């Protein structure tokens, strides 16, 4: 089992409204384990401290984003504040959305160990995957400022921070592309052939 990397924190995002799914994605049971708790267990093997931004589904310490349902940028700003206040932690964080049923330790290890001080965001078919990424200390500070100014778009953060964009050529030898697939609707569950327990 990998040792916890105390130079990188981890956060799981569970605060979305899940309106298209019809039920909370964080609580969907796959192979007897909820999506959020499975990812929390994986992330906890590679990073410390680990925190949930949301209602408390993962088994991690948790805090609600403020304002509620403010989106990923607000979640990052909330995580920055909570990690600093509760854990005296001021470093980078690996961020995972709670609805990544295929994400594995290979993906988390890649993000944790990427050799750069910049924010690290994989791309899939040129599309950024910011909810499966590592955000630098500087990016988190910028997120706080943007949120305080009323900004809610993640693109606003991209425009103001240094980012290492990791394309398929850089990760495809280690990671299956399906690890980036998220489940937003019941049709996604059907298409990805995921068995959900009640």
C-alpha cells in the first residue's frame, strides 16, 4: 500500500445537486460501496489530509461549500480555507469529483506525483478534466480571491494560474481513458454497464 503523501492534500467533491441523476451521485452503491467512499479510501492512501467538500457522505472530515451549490470554484476556495484553518495546511490538493466510478490508484498516483509545482490538469480528447486534477497552492489562493469577487467559473481560474496540461500522450501508457468518465444521468449508468445496488 502506498504511503500517505503529506505534501499533497486530497479533497472529494460531493456537494453537487445531482438533478440529472435524480438521486445523489455520492451515495450510489457500486459493488457494495458508495462512489464517494470508494474514492475517499483511494485518495486517503496517497494524500493527507483528506477532506470532503459536501454533506458528509464519504467518511472523511467534511465541510459544506459556501455559498451552497456554488460549484467547483467555490469548493476549491472552501477547501483552501478549511485545510488552512483545521490542519494548518497550505500546499497543493488533488481534487476528485465523487462520480468517477472507474478512477483508480494509477490516476491518483499520477496526479500526486506529477513533477511540477504548477496546477496539473489532464485532458481527454482536448477537453480539460478539472474535477480530476491537482491544484497548486497559488491556484487555491487565486480561487479564494475570485470567489470573494463573485466569480463562479472555473475558466476564470484557468486564465489566472499556471497549469500543466497533461494530454493523452502523457498519461495513456498508465491510465485507461474510462477513468475520466463521470456518471451524470441514469443513461450514463446504462451505457457504462455499471451495476448499481439499491
